C-alpha cells in the first residue's frame, strides 16, 4: 500500500522524542521564569516589621535563635536557613533570597506534581499560574517562611499521590510525603492543617484497596509517628518557654468579615495584587497592564479540573489538600481568628493544580491555546505588582524625617515600631533616631511643645492588623493645636509638624 506522505514514516519517532523532551524543557523553563520574576526588584521594596524580626533573629547564635523563635511561637527551621545568609549582609536583596529560591523551587515541584497527575500540560499550566501569581511572588520577596513551607507541602502532596497509586512499592513516594510533611511542620504550624488533610486522604487510600488495607495502615501509622517525632519536641519546648500560653501569638489576627474573606480569596486564588499589611486590593486598571478578570477564568478551569477527576483517587486527594486549609482556618476562626491571606498561601498552588487539570482536559488545540494565554496574561497581570505600594514606605519616611529634623525637634509616635522601621533604613547612613529624638508619651510631647520645641507627629502602619489609629493619636495630641503642615507618605504613613506659638507657620511649611 502506497503512502501519500512518505515523510510520515519518521513522525512517530520524532513525536516520541519531543514528548520525552517536553517535560524536561518545561521544567527547566518554568523554574528559570519563576526565578527571574522573583529576583526582579527583590530588594527594592522596603522591609516591614516581620522582616525586621527575621533580621534580628537570624543574627543570633544557634541556641539563642531557636529559643527566641519558640518564645515567640515560631518554629526555627526558616530562621536557621536565613542565618546562613547573614554573613553576606542584611540588605533586603540578600535576606529575601531564600524565599525567592524556594518560591522558584515550588514552581518546579508543582510542575512535577501536575505532570504525575494529568500530564505535562497540567503541570505546565499549574506552574505558570504559580510562577506569575502576584500573591506568590510577593511572599517570595519577603524574608519570611511562607514559600519554604509551600515547597515542603507540595513535595508531601507529590509523595502522597504516588503512595496512593502504589502504596506497597513506591518508597520514593513514602519518603517524599514523610520528609515534606516533617519539614513543613518544623517550619510553620499552619502545616498542621496539611497533616489533618493527609489523614483524610489516608482513609481514602485504605478504602480503595481492601486487600492491602492492613499493610497500608500499619506503614501509615509508623510514618506518622516518625513525622511527629520531629515536631512534638518543638511543641513541648514552646509550651515550656511560653508557660503554656501557646495561643497568644495569634491575638493580633482580626476576626473574619465579608471584606477580609473576599479580599483573601482574590489575593490567594484569583491572582489580584494586594497589600502585604492590609486587606487591600489594588484596582489594577488595564492601562497599567493588569488583567482583573484573569482570575475568574482560572477559577472556571479549576472547576472543570475538579469535576473531571472527582471520581479518581488522586483527584480526591488533591481536592482534600486544597479544601482542608480554607475550611480548617474558617472553622478555627470560630474560636480564635486565623483567617489571614498568608496562612492560606500553600493552598494557592493546589488551586492552580486543579486549574491545570482543567487545561489538560481540554481538546489538544484548545489546551495549547490555554497554555499560551495563561503565560501571556499571567505575565501581563503581574507587571503592575512591581510598582504597586504593597508595603508602607518607611524608607521614604525615614529619609524625609531625618532631613527635616532639627537638633531640638521631638518626634511623637503612637507605635515605637515606626522608629524601628525607619532605623532599619537609616542604619546604612550611620544616623539613626535615638531615644532622645522620639517619644510615645503625649504629655512629654506637649511639654516639649510648650517649651518652644517643634514636634513631629508620626503615624503609620507597621504590621498587619495594626491596632493604632490616626484619629486616636490626634485626640491624644489635641493640646498641640493645629499642625503647621501635614504630609502623606504613600498610602499608610502620615507626618504632621506642630510649631511652638512663637514661630511663624508660614516660614516653616517648606521645612515641614
């Protein structure tokens, strides 16, 4: 029989070679892309209070570092890793580097998870979404532990999917699950929700194969015991050092409201740009390059992916892994609020995995179009993040106030953290604000004002759910009279100048 297209004799081999090479090419490309977008502008945005805690703690010796972590209700692993970077300097670009590296690694791991779940298109789509998620990039540019714990939980999920398929023979799967879970628990306690979800998944795995149920349960219990053996000593030490008051570290979390819940959903799952220290979504107009509706398309793909694999064991495991965190945090918040965007960080990649499965279920040509669209729209949607004021501009406030401050001036603030934040910037210049330069006592400020000194009143957001309010501060300093000048520094900082009665305000406005 004559072939109409003789060249097709070589096509099967060519296709086979491309199919074998494609996963490797995709994995390398997505890791490099993720690293580039996380390294871009890594040190540009200013430190905020939690990062200052990292700088201080990572500079301690190992014993003091571990103790300080546990006293403040933190697990020590991330800070131990950060301490390795301290000898290279405390600049933001250096101290945020571990988060950037683990953030890029998360993209590679998610690609591998998606590939094992529904093929390389699933893995690539999920990894692209993780790569260009503004929320994920934001936390990959923060000197905190969140991308580290995300990497470990994705490793554990990959291992659990492998175990579900071959519980007796896949030793690598068991190792990935055990190591990922143990390391996640030793990094951040929010990983306990993953551990709880894994127990639900274990029940699903045990029920799927009655013949191997006893052997699986026995091995499962041994692995859980090994995992807890690495975690419980830290819990005991933390309980001892805090005298049993282990829940007080979360008393700053605000109660969930419709606004905070919807803002969190937009940040974590719908790829919107958000503030690091406030429940604030940036509008992201199209003329700045963002794509506000992009996340809703991703959500539709996630629904398609969930529906397409709801009957498979691997699909149910992924569904449990995704749902356990938002549901768990919501239920826990009925007693003590835990609903914060950063605590939901590791569920974002699993949501993207569902969307990737949706892409894999599309016809081949439509799936390729979807992949291209995700890559292009994801990058376009991310661009405004780098210019958005996602953190208070304490670096600008520090320089502004330092240059305007006269030797006899006094700074009045409602939160000593404002001075600490500015001094991080000023430490590089060798001129920081000392104890004689500022006070948080309104009576001292008014006494200085009555004695003929200029008083600067400073208010700004230092951390998430900051309890200090500008109107409360202004009530406290009402005796100073009317300010000679008022300056807003970005979205979250206000600086006011109060002059003594014997000074001409019109001459001071320029200086203020």
